[in-house]
C-alpha cells in the first residue's frame, strides 16, 4: 500500500480535543497521548486546542465558536493538518474539512497511519492494509480530492488519493482478497502453534511502550526491537525460555492503547492468537506513567474484546527505577478490576536496571 515519502519540510499540525461534561469516561490528559502519537509520525505540532462542551456537535463535533477560532489560526499559521483526539463520523469529517480546508485526521486514522509505517512483515502489512480499507470504505467521498497536491506525510500512507476516487467496488474486491490472505496467515500460524508441542505458554501483554519487548529480551536473552516509541512491535515473537528444569514459550506482541480501532483488533486477531491461547498472561505496566491505572483498565478491556478475558494474569509493575513512589501504588491494587481470581500474583521490577528479574523468573517458574 502507499509509499512513505519523506517531505523536505515538516508538516505543521494542530491537535484538537474535547472535554465532554456529560461523559463519565476517563477524560483528557491535556492531549499527552495524542501528542506522543502525533510526534511519532515526525510532524511538527504547532498548537493544541481543547474545548469543554456538554456534548459533541453532531455536524461538526466541536462548537461553532471554537471552529471559527481554529479556522483563523490555521490560516494565520499555515497549518497543514488538524488531528482530532476522538473519532469523527464521515459527515463530521467532511463538514470540518470544508471549514478548515486542510487535511483532517481523527484518532483512528492516525493510529492506522502509525501502524502502516511500522508494519514490516508481510503479515503485519496485510493486517494493517485491511484495517485501513475498512476504515476508508464508509468515508469514500470526494473529501480528499483537494489534497491531491500534497504527497506523502502523515495521513496519506493509506490507499493513494487517486485510488480513493476509483470505484468502491475495487476496494471491496481488495478487501475480499486481503481477507483471503488473512485466512491463509491464520492457518499458517495455527499450524506453527500446533507444531510447537505441549509447552506452557506465557504471553506478554500491556499498554504500548510499557516495556514488553524489553522484558522478553531479558527473560529470553534475545534481541527484539525495544524502542521508546509507540507501537514499536507489531508482530508476535515467540521464544522458548528455559529456567532451571522447566521450559516454557514466551510471546511478545502488539501493544494496546485507549480506543484501539476496532478494525485493527479484528485484523490483528491472528497476531493476537498467541494471547488468546496462552496459559498465563504477564501484564506489563509502566508504573512511571501518571495514567497507568487507566492503562490497566484499557488493557483489561481489550483482553475481553479479543477473547482473552478469562486468562490467569501476573501483574508486572515495570519501570520502578523511574518512579520512586511506586510502593504507594500497591494501594491501587484494591481496584475492583484486579480483585478477581484471575490475578495470580504481582511483582515490581525494573527491566532497565534488571531489578527483581530473578524474582520474576521464580514467580513464572512457580506458576507453570
Ligand atoms: N526507565 C525505564 N525504562 C524502561 C524500562 N523497561 C523498558 N523501558 C523503556 O521503555 C521503552 C519501551 O520499551 P519496549 O520494550 O519497546 O515497550 P513495548 O511494551 O514493547 O512497546 P510497544 O512494542 O511499542 O508496544 C523503551 O525505551 C525501553 O528502554 C524500565 O524498567 N525503566
Ligand atoms: Mg514491543
């Protein structure tokens, strides 16, 4: 799918979020996560806008006054892209684009874009492309046409702009083909899993950037890409780990995030099978993150969605080196979410400083 063209000049971006007063849902972190997500695409963030509203405007999501204010800012500051922290309906997208006259990305589009730029293996590429087309199909209007001058950059690693204008039928055909490819991948992966024998299977899960790959590297003495960037890992890696007289299989996979696009979850079911079929989950938590409690909830919710809601879990609180007050977070373990019989144990570690890794090994050993 689309190529990744590096532009000479960085695209200038504004971020837009809302605090919805009627919503009980966890709210706005001053767009911190959206900032990280956006930055990881290499653009320049020029300004952030947050509006407090009672409920989203059905036509334009944010209110009229704010729209005008932002519109003016866009013109005065030569902004190329506006990124929304929420998901927008097709008609909201179109309406806002008419007013702003620049490229609009909603949260799902942005995440899909990041996944597209990270996808390296054939499997990951098929899964991301399928999710992208599913996202685009209901949004196939002429909304992108005035952007044809622009090439590459964030938000265009989807199907090419020209392609979008061609028949929806072509895209449907492509989706059918990708689904077939995905089935083949599913089968291959299933056979691979069968051929691995009867080892106990342990899967690393967690919010993106929590330290899953770092833990895998430590426990299996291998070298998976671990990076300070969101969604560094898109594929599943499985390693055989031998500790004392026991061997088990340890897998590392794609990280979760608040509002992970549903189409991505669907496409990544094959990749996430390792989690679904695991005997034990090691839930890695970045305890140095101010929002880690919310991240735990997001991971639990996502586990339910992929059919892994009933797995035994060991909570691994990571990055204690970066959070000196971690002992206090023990209190947080009284969370209703964590008080169930699925929780078999918990441990505090630093994968970076290799603190408590022996105890983690012992803990896994005792439970397999
Ligand atoms: N300070 C500190 N940083 C850590 C620790 N463990 C991992 N990190 C850093 O956190 C960042 C993310 O680590 P990864 O292992 O790539 O995280 P991940 O969960 O695999 O992330 P994704 O694959 O993107 O979902 C890297 O920069 C790591 O070096 C730790 O114990 N302390
Ligand atoms: Mg990783």
